[in-house]
């Protein structure tokens, strides 16, 4: 591991144009291209074991799959990742056991400096993402750099996760099911405050649906 890569994994500023890291990335991208362009009956799961830093027992990834390096991605046992996942692993991405990841899920462990004068020098940052055991990420979920999602958590489709999720908590999805559909069917394991939040969401959806019905008349 180069000094620049060590800085990246430590959450420090690193040079995105480091020559040694670029060569390593090119080798991984060549392997990734082989996976993503394989025939329909070709078993590419052994190639994923070669691509990623660690894969547990009975993991299955649906291609196409996209990542920066692969080395910095660790999967536990019985992990399922649906198609078109994007894992930017400038920071370590650690996924626990029995995790379900829907299609088009983004795990962004890559970041950039806030200050423009630093960012424009092509320096970047990596911040780790940790997904606990028994987590389910719905389709289209985006997890931002530095986020930890506690075990047993469900993240609804289309949600953008910007902060830590405590274990056994299911936040409401970014988008409701549809107008006229209450969130009362959603079952949440968590504190009374979380349940209150869901009730507020349900009331808001009912109000919006009622207004839309009046406008249609």
C-alpha cells in the first residue's frame, strides 16, 4: 500500500492523480469490465472474490457493478447486492452479514474538501461507511461518506442517508408510496419519537391527497 493510499484510508487529503494508485485502479477496472461484460450463463462470482477486499460465504452480486478499487470493500456472509450498485471505495466500505442491497444503490465513501481553493488542487478525501448486520437498503438508496447504519435497519427506496442510523430503526422513505396511501402500514421498530414522525408523515400525505382530489374535481 502506497503512502498516498494510506492517507486516503485514514481520511486525510490525498492526491487523486497518484501514479501508483492509478495503475492499481486500472487493473481493477479491467477486471470489473470482464465481470460486467460476461455472458448470461457465465459465473462471475469468483471474479468478485478477486475484485473485492473480502467476501464472506454465500455472497451474490448482480452485475453490472461499479467501484473505484474494490480492495476497500468488505462483505460479510449471505450478502445480496442487486444490479447497478455503485460503491466508491476511497474510504473503507464494510458490510455485515445477511445484508440486502437493492438495485441502483450508491455507497459513496469518497468526498472532497469543502474549501474551493483546496478542492481545485485535485485533492480528495475518503470517509468509511459501515453497514451493520441484517440491514436492508431499498432500491436507489444513497449513503453518504462517513455514515454508519446500525444492524436490523431498513432504509426505504430513494432515501439519502447523511447521518448515522441507530440499530433496529426504520426511517420513513424519501417519497411516499403514492397520493392517497397512508404510511400507517409502515411498521417501525424504534422509539416513540420515530413513531410520532411516521404519524406526521401519514397525516401530511392524507392532506396532500385530499387537496389533489379537490383540484381534480
